[in-house]
C-alpha cells in the first residue's frame, strides 16, 4: 500500500513525462464498496459534481492517501473541480478520444491535474488509459471533433463561461481529438485495480473502445486545481476543498 508522499524521483518523472503511475492507492475493501454502490444505483448519467453530495464519491475524491500526493504535485491546496466514474462495457464500450484536459477546463493559472483510478484491472485489451509521454511540455495541440464512433464517444455541448473580470459568454465544446498525433507516440498503460495515474492538464490522454468479451474497464477520475485558480466554465466554478 502506497503511503506518505511521493519521492523526488516520482515528482521529477511526473514533470518530465506528464504522468505518473502509483500502485495500490485504494484497498480491496474500498474498491469493492464503491463498485457495489455504483452497481446498485440506477443506470444513467452521473454528472460531474457527485462528490458534492454523495459520501461515496467524496471519499474517493478526498482520499487521505491521494490528496497529499496531489498537493505535492501541484504545490498547494487542491480543490475538486469535477469527478467522473467511467464504466466502459465489454464488447465495444467506447472511449474518450485522445485530448488534453485544458481543452475542456480552461483555468488560470493553469494548475489543473487529474488522478485517474483503476477500479478493474485495465490494459490495452479492455480499453485502458493511454497517454503520450512528454506531451505536457508541448503546449496545446490542434484538435477536431472525434470522428470514429466505433472507438470514441462523440458529442457537442454549449457551456456558460464567466471570466475572472466578470465577462460572461457561451461556448460550444466538442469531443476533442488531437489532430496531429503520431500513433507511435501513444503509450497503452496497464493499470491494476486500486492503482492510479496522475497526469497534467496538457498531457495527451484518452482511451479506445473495449474490445474484450467480458472485462469491464472501470475507472474513477478526479480533476483538481490549486486553491486560487480560476476556471472559466460556470458549471465547475463552485469548487470543493479536497482536504
Ligand atoms: O479513461 C478514459 O478513457 C479517459 C479519462 C479522461 O479523459 C480523464 O480522466 O480526463
């Protein structure tokens, strides 16, 4: 079981590669309890703010082993911007096209980062998480709306925005897919259940469809910003302290 803080070597790897896998963040009990809880809830969209009202979700997002690592990586007090539980079904459940989170959550200063937790054993054969190492040091890439409906969810949504100066506007966001990506750069991660991946807001990441017969790919992601960060999207502006 991982305990305490990350080593200097791990922090440097996160900064260089844009992501860091940390084993055994959650106990088998925690995994079981959350999965059973979700399995017994009615199906349907969960929204992005469950951690505000649901103690099960809050427990994962505010996890006492994870939040100090987030604090260490972002250099300040983490606040929770959004949470997502992604239960990707076997036999074709679609993934999220490779993107940078900053495309969806513009924030300033840019302190956004994620902790993605595997709730089942995940790898290429069940649509596991993919990253592009080093992409966090390349700025924002051009992107288009995801094209391949067999692999990736496709959507467009209007969001209300409000800038730090009080200006308000509406903006249409789509299911972004990086345009200029060399497929050879994509790393297909194997992340066992209970382990996590920390990544930055500029790290290119996403996943493909789950081609397995019977292996669901279950993952929970929390997106954090450092206290004092402004997020343009109004639906995410009411942030919760993670600790
Ligand atoms: O798990 C995935 O398929 C992608 C997750 C993702 O985009 C995120 O956590 O920001």
